[in-house]
């Protein structure tokens, strides 16, 4: 974990490596116990943050009429009123999701013919690792059937059916369908995705259809608000059903030092008063470290002010700090082969992007994508801005350039594309490259700068 901590910056590293604080401080069993509890708790917090976040997200989304092992179809594009369940939601795809409970056996998912629309349906395990990536890139756009099985299932899929194995019994399928000419025809495509138990493939569960925004839950704020004892209680509860992924003895040991043992409830009473003071410090200290690590961009590749995340997102292995930061800042991240997201909060001169000012982005003739690209404006937290959401994103396909995108609070007299930003205050831009070319995956493409006008 040390290599990854160095990648993520000194803010996060300082939280974990607190033994130096202990050694440099006046002796005292209470003080040492408090700092050791902070160290052990910080390690366990980083390991468990994605699992706790996934459970909180499931609870927020699976509300009646939604149910497990069935799709939830959104018949609208996200805007500032409804998008806080997902950080930096896309305006160029319509979302459907399905939470899968695989304890009683695999499910079979039927996918319709998608015509010319790009689609992507990564399946995340309970730890946010991408365990399946069906979509245009991997399967094509014809009809398919696929099976998603849990870790304990030893069977085989029927002939002609693609088998994906989840490393946990809880999994989350996130379906994105390209919107390039309005929502016409989208509902028919969404309804063509159906889920049934593999043991009874005709027993499809009816989807929940959400025609208009419902009250959203800020899951990140909800998880961040948990006290140390509340967080570790939630983590222990989640571990009753899910094993560690991957099977990592070092992670098991780190969790055990913080009082977290799979299958056992969390017992705060086993700790001394000094240790409990250290545990109480854990959430605030680690959250600040995660924020500092994300803001520093030390783990990212930078091109003309755009920050491109590491190309191992979605397949984290034992890189627990990276996994935790991505779960907090971009839950539901795709594999880079399917989509690369680059963000910037500065212009070409390194100055902060400020609402009310005017900027321009000159795109090349051939954007390096096999599917399409988009640029979207958000506030500093990754929320869509209030007002007309249709003006918050521009998109296109490879070969549609060159294009000049004007970025301003008021519509310009003439432009190839207009991206609306706030009248004042900081904001950030997110560029999505769907099914990117190898030069993007190899960090060899030069991203177009955002130039002040």
C-alpha cells in the first residue's frame, strides 16, 4: 500500500504513517494508544470506504417500486435537482441501474439490439471493482444474453450466453445508453434489458420506471457524516455477507487491528478511552487526506491543465487508497478502455476557472475516440449547475471537428458549441472520451487547453 500512498500525495500518507508522530511525542500509554488506534483505524477506513459507500448507495436507490435483481430505468437526463446519487453525472447518456443479489444463484440479463447507439453496462462488485464490462466495445450492438454469477457458483452458462463472475454476492450494473438526438426510442431500448434468475429464465422481474426526478440522497455526505464507531459498525455489518476482494491476508490483518473481523459485529467497548479518541479522529482526518490527495492530482497524468486519472481505475487489486478516493470522488467509474474522464479546474495558464469569465476550447479534427466525446460543466463538488441543464454539455463523434467550444455564462453570438458556466465562483469541466484510442490510454494525446478570452 506504500507505493499507492506515495502516488496519492503526502496529505493521505501523513494520515496513515502516524508512527512518526508517536515516536516524536512525549511518552504516555494513553497518547500512544490513541495514535495507534488512529493509524489502524485509518487503514481500515480506506479499505472499507468503498464497501460502506456501495451499501449506502444501494439503500438510496433501491426504494419502492425498485427492487433487487430488477432494472431501474430513468426516463430523463440528470440535472441539478436529481443527480447527487452519482458524482459528476453524464448528460450524454441515459442511466439504468440494477442491484444484483447473487446469494441464491446467478441472474441472466437479456440485452436488445442497440442499433447505432453506443451502450455500456459495467458491473461493479461490492468493493467497486469492475468485474464485467459488456457494451459496444466488447460485445457489439446485436442482441445478447449474459449471466452474472456470484463467487460461490461453480456452474456453467448455457450455450451462446456470456458468463461474468462477480467476486461478491452484491453487484451493481450501471447501464448507459448514448443520447445523441433526444430521448426518442430510448425507453424501448431500456425496456429491452431484462433480468431473471438463471434457474428460471422466464421469471423476469418488472423494472421500476422513473419518469421524472425524485428526491435524491447525497450519499457521499451521508457516509462522510458517520462517526468512527458508526462507520466501523456499518463496515462490520457489510462484511457479514461479503468476503474481502481480493483475498488479501494483509488487508484482513489491517482490518482486525481496527476491530473489524468478517462475520462478527463491531464492538467499540473493547477499546480504551484513549483508543476511542483515536477512532473518533479517523473520519475527519482520512476524509481530509482523500480530499488533499484528489486535489493535488499527484496520481494523475496532466495535459494542458486537464487531469487524467490513473489507467488502472476499475481494477484496483490491493491499491486500497486509490480505490477509496475514486469511490468518494467518482463512484461507478468505468474501465479506461471503455471511457476516460479528464477534468480541469484551471485554464491554459494555470489560473482557476472562474464563473462569469469567457473561455474557449479548440478541438482537433479527429477526436481520439471510437464512440463519442463530451465536455460538461460542474460545480467544484461535481454537481450539475442549476438552470437549463441542456446547456451544460456539448458532445460529438470523431471526425466532427475542428470545433470551437465557447465557455461562458451567457450565450455567445456565434459558436460551434456553447458550454454554460456560472455567473461567479469556481467550477470545473469534465471531458469524457468513450471507447478511447490507444494514444489516450497511453497518455500520448495532448488535450486541448482551455484558453481565457
